[in-house]
């Protein structure tokens, strides 16, 4: 009968280890999900800030440079956004080139 107590002890220790291991796995998954979400939010904030700065730069160009056109201002902003500090793989640089390259209608108002 010496095997029965050892089997019983092994079963009890497995049950005791199951719940802490399960809680640890769940906590690690929640932490990884939070880290992923916070990184995505940070990237979205950078994209929004970059887009806003570009819009302001184009508006300033149109306002303060005589005889400026929308396409010339966009080209000027694109040249300034591809500064030496920005790398080709940089998210903000990719957004800069992609966001300002296509024409966007300013306003459609029908009366």
C-alpha cells in the first residue's frame, strides 16, 4: 500500500499547480494584449499628429507663399518630410508620402 499515498500526493500537487499556472498564463496573455493595443494606439497617435502637421504646413504654404498652388505646396511639404533623419522604413515617413500624394477634394457643398 505504499503506492496509494504517493499517487494521492501527486494528484493533489497537480491540482495545486494547475490553478496558479492557469492564472499565470491568463495574466501573461492579458499583458501581451495590453502591450499590443498600447503600441497600436501610439502608432495611430503618431499618424494623426503627422497628418495634422502636414495639413497645417500645406495651409500655411497656400496662405503665405504668393501664387502657390495645392500641388506645389504638397511637393514642398513632401520634400520637407523626407528629411535626412527619417529612414525609409520609418512609419511616419511612409505615412507622409502616402497621405499627401493623392489629391483629396476640399469640399463638396451643393446649394
